[in-house]
C-alpha cells in the first residue's frame, strides 16, 4: 500500500516536504474524497508556514498518493473536488 515511498521523485526531495507528504498520506487513509480537501489545505498551509512551496509535479504526486487504494468512483470524486479547489484558488 505504501509503494509511493519508492517513487523516484522522493529520492532527492527535501526531508521537510517528505515528512509533510507522509503526514498527509497517513491522515487520508480510509477517508473519502470530501475529507481530502481539509488535508490538502492543511498540507499547503503547513508548507507555506515553513516557507516551502511544492512544484506542480510534486503536487501531482501528492494527489496520486492520496488517491492510492481508493475506488475508481472515489478517485473521480477526488478529481472533482480538486478541480473545485483549483477554481476557488484562482479567484
């Protein structure tokens, strides 16, 4: 279930970013798409407070991690929620 920890992008990642990702992954285990929004916002807020910015590739990887083990239907809900969040952040 934690194959994501072997992802090549993680090999050279800042340890602080890596810890934030691990924390987000553990907080989302067994949760639905609706519960992911606050976790993602907390991840971004926590990173910002530490002066850390995730690259688009890193954010894509994080989303993939959060979707791990979820049904296709649940993954679609997560994608829909992320689109709404993205739209709200652009405004």
